[in-house]
């Protein structure tokens, strides 16, 4: 069996770099596989083009007749690029993407009139076999059918020989069965709310678009080595394996050059991204060995979310060409850093202003402060919900594991802005004197741009940090679909802006305050109310956990505990009020996420039990037998004196027996715990059992298996070791 490991090692060490040309002018191919504005102009009638444009810009509905023309143009464009199939591309609630390919090709029933067909109805709506996608009971209660509907705000694209049409996935009765539909509704909610507030500062603002720039971290492992590990293949992470002597302590990977095999993979990937219109910009090594990061230029949130999902797909496919496997898991290896997906978020107006970027005039800075403080207030009100939005079995390994943001949500804003808020806190109540106004304008609000220029202190331990002209939500997991966190963040800020506007308007009408006075008054109260959420210190420290508890901040370290906030009355009201999700839709997601949690831990438990018993124990026994033979031989030669020469061997023989017994007992106990968990009445109880009764066995079993790895002859050990996985490139 050890031969699999050694064959994999041989294959990995014999790899040659798959050379890929660096394209000097990426702009020339950018978006050439996307049905973007340019190709729409070329392939659509002007009426059809206008209809799509208006749907994108203003959310208007597209007439069925025009849909036929759009489909025709899209088909001609696609066929001219060698496309044979089309698919409705969507994001079911499992976090991945789904597609079912249909050929353009059609014939009459008797096989005559072969033709490539694609009409408006195929473009606009499809009915995939929905029964296999999770629905959290929505379809059981209402109707069994689900359908996908075209989302014109995200352009169709070609992948391979397939035309992919981004769609939402909804039940027959209109409930969202995917991640995209609620996101689109949240984007509408924040557009409306933020536009209303932005109008205080500029009457010409008609639309506010949330922007997202994600940073994707990942590990690259040689494909043969990955295939030699049943745990990596089935769970995306290593369930056991002794930490290698060398890890990330020298930081030589982070600061070193990108290995050439990897660089060629990155080039190939970037070329694919360019064709697909994904504007990737940066690539670099990350902290852990064989860990890397890639980030694009930020985009409108819906498109950015689609691009991240698509990218994760493309990354895996391109990796195959280079004999790599991409590990997106948040914690694929013990003892070295895990992976996250920072979500950089801001708000942009159709007048070209970043609302989280200070401007040149006191008024534009007051606008900045308004959106800045309202975001802090939103996070402060809904920190628990924000934590819930990033909860998953795999992200639990990261949050609170002293290397990634803690499970406590707090906001970092830097010293200078902290000082600005302190000064604003002293603003008088009610009407402001002319002197106070002047002082505020000149000395507080007016100084912000200068202040931010040298705002260089960045706190890497903060889960939600202001970084100059955007907030960076760092606690998002590397496997996550950004849609869930973005739906929540945009919803809570939308709700907050609606409340803010109501308060400001009330002060203007009832107290007869001027607009800026009213704004200062409301912001001042927010500053007082949000002190608990602001934290500038070390988020990894124990002291912060204690302090956060005193401040009343939540600290949910596990998914079942964290998810609960999703179905709180406060959360249900929020999503319902904003028309983002009905109570049914929220409950459905809660159930699905608990189910997914249970399935993940269940699979990990099974795989761990399997490799512990079928790889580790037999290997240990094999080595123990060698030792026993050795001891027998020594006894033959030395007779009664053998014990002095066989002393160490005997100790190891006993140690091995001890570890084998411990593994066996604990695997049995874990199986019993799984049975008990499966027998629970509700999915909630099952999830808690898996979390607190099943999962603890993982560490115990791993401990004994890893000890055996240290004892057993390297030549017979079957599982590819950490040093091999992490340092082969
Ligand atoms: P880092 O956080 O690694 O130091 P940067 O701060 O330069 O890097 O930017 C990180 C990410 O932030 C990039 O992906 C970029 O596209 C994104 N970003 C920059 N400005 C905005 C914005 N206004 N809205 C959303 N994302 C943004
Ligand atoms: Mg960052």
C-alpha cells in the first residue's frame, strides 16, 4: 500500500513545468468570451440592445418578443465562437454552481430539418431537475417545481464550448432556492436606501451600487499527492498527518519568488480569467507553504459574486492542466495558516463617487462620515447576524483559531478616525452655533482627507476593518459563496440607512434643524451607541475575548451556535421588511445550512474512521511485527540477556499497541456518537450533537494516529506526509 504514496511522490518529483506564455496586452483579450456591451451592440438589433441595457441599468422587464431577438443574437455570437451547448448557470444553496447543458442542435421528430435553435423562452426560463437541490422544505410545502430565470445584470459567457447564462433559481411559488435571488433583492434594497441618503448631499444621485473586491486564498497541491490522500479527496482537508518539522516559521515562502510551476499555472488561469472578463490583478504567495492568493479589480457586487464562483470553477479546471489540485478549504493543514476570502466592500454612486472615500470639501466629508458611521452602526446592531452569514463547518477551523479573525465581530477604524469620532461626539445637541459649525467644518470634517492619507496602521486581526476607502470583511471563508455575506452586509446597511433617514427627516421637520445640523445630531448619538463594536487591539488575544464578553458582543465559535441568529425575530423582521427574504426563505436556509454542517462532519467522521482503521492501524501492526521479529531474533542470539538489547524495541512495541487500542476504542465511540446524533428529532439537535459529541473524537483519534506516524518506519507509512504535501512544487 505504501507504494501509492511512493508512486505519487515519484510522479510529483518528475513533473515538468507546463509552460504558458505571459500575454503582454491582456486588455486585447479581456472579455472576449463574454456577451458584454460590445458584443451586444454587434449582435443585437438596436431595440433588443436597448431592452437589455435598460434591464441592466434600471431593472426593467424584458418583453418576451424582444427576448427572442436577444436569444437569436446571443446564439449567433456564441456559435461564431464554436459554442455547441447552452446552460442556465446558477448557484444553488450548496455553495457551488450548477449547470445542465443542452445542445443548440435540434431536428424535427422524423430527424429532418436539423438546425441550431435557441429562442427567447430558452433564454429567459428553464426548469432544471430541481429535486436534487436542497430546498429546506420550501418545495415540499408549496410546489415541487423549481425554475431558473435569466439575470440580465450578469452577462452570459462562454466556458469551453458552452454558453453559460447566469440565472436565479426559484420555486414555482417564487421563493428563492439559490444564493443569487436574495442577493439581488438586497442590492435593490441598499440602492434605494443609500440613494435616498446620498441625495442629502447631491440631488443628482439616482443610483447607488455596492462594490465588492474579493481576495481569494488557496493551496496548490500536486494532483498525484492529493490523490494519494483519501481525506483530501473526500473532504478537501487533511484529517490526520503529523505537522512537519518545517512549517511557515521561516516565512521564506511568503517572501520568496513564486515557484515556476505555480507561476505558469497562474498565467494560464489569468489568461482564462481575461477571456471571461474577470479582472484579476494581483497574484502572490501567502504565508503558509504552497498557499497563494489572487485578487481582481473590484466590481459591482452581483457581478463580483458571479465572478468569484466562476473563478473557483475555472481554477480547478486549469489546475488539472498543470497537475495540481486546488484546496479551497479554510484549514487544509494543521499547524500552518488557513485560507480566507476577504470581501472588500464599498458603495458607489452613478455620479462616480465612492461614498466611503473622503472628498475635497467639508460637505463631501460629511457624506463620507454619514456612510462610514452608518456602516459601523449597522454592524453594531447586527454583529451576530453578520457572524452567522459566514458560519460553516470549515470556517469554524479558522475563526477563533488564533490566526484568522476571531469569532467575535468588531470593527477596526484606525487611530485617526477614532479621534475624528471622539471630536464629533462632543457636538452640541440641537441647533449648532455658527462658531461650532465653522470649527467642525475646518478642524474636524475638513481634516479627514489628510488624516486618511497617512492612515497606515492596519490591523490584520480585525474581522471588519476600514482600509482607507472601503471596509474589508475578513472573516469570510475561502470556500464561501460571497453572496451570503454580501446579502447580509448590504441588508443591514440598507436597514440602517432607512432608519437614519427617518431620524434626520424627523429632526428637520419637528425640531426645525438644518440638514447638516440634523445629520450631526444623529451621527453623534450613533457614535455613543457603537462604542462596544469598535476595537483596535489584538483580536487574537484572550484578553479580547474577556473584554468582548463584558461589552456584550457575541462569540459563537461553532456553526450550530452561530447560525441561530439567522432565525431570531430581529433577523426575520430585517429580511422581511426589506423584501430580501420571507420568513420561509430564511428558515429554509437555516435548515439547509445545518444539514450541510451535519453532512460535512459526518463525512469527515467516516473518512477519519476509515483511514485510521484501514491505513494507520494495519501499517502500525506491520511495523510492530517487524519489531517483534527483531526481538525474537535477539532472544535467539542473546538468550536470557535479550531484554537489555531489545529494550527500546519492546517499548515501541508497547507504545504502538497503546495507540492502536486508543484509535480503535475512539473510532467505535465516535460511531456510537454519530448514531446517537442521527437519531435526534430535529436537525438542530443533530447539528449540536455532531458539533459537541462527534467532532471532539477527531482530535483524539488524530493525536494517536499522528503519534504512530512518528514511530512507524517511513518506508511502510502509506499516507503522504505533510512535508511532502506542503513542500513539493
Ligand atoms: P490589501 O487589502 O491586500 O492590502 P488593497 O487594499 O489594495 O489590498 O485592495 C484589496 C482589494 O480591495 C482589491 O481586490 C480591490 O479590488 C478592492 N477594492 C479597492 N477599492 C474598493 C472599493 N471601492 N470597493 C470594493 N473593493 C475595493
Ligand atoms: Mg486585504
